[in-house]
C-alpha cells in the first residue's frame, strides 16, 4: 500500500448548510473507510475551504476511488499526491 494526500477544495458557491446537513453521513462513511484501513486522517482548513485526507491505496486511482465513497465528494475538487514518510 502507498500513502496519498488528497486535497479536497470546496467548489465555489458550495452551500455550507448542505455540507452541515450531510455531516452525519460523511462521518459514518469516513469511519467505514478508517475501519477498512483506507482513510488514515482527515484535517479541515475552513479558512482555506480545504479538506486534507490521508489515504492508503495501491495507486492514485485507488485513492480517488476511496474518496469518491464519501458523500461530501460532490462538493469538492480533488488533487491527489503520493507522499512518503520522512527519512530519518
């Protein structure tokens, strides 16, 4: 398995009330991915309208497929970067 950082940027004009309403579904889906060992961490920067998701997958397509299982993906534009652990 490789590690990826998926940077999810909220699309312009996203209705934050709709995001808030979807939060319980998102939490359940994120927990399921975490329980599978696919989703390692989630960090949110409200000031930058971004969500950072660390994902374990074979390749970038697999990382994207995992994130596409989250309900809030409809609000995001995705960038996927393979990352490595720091040396030393």
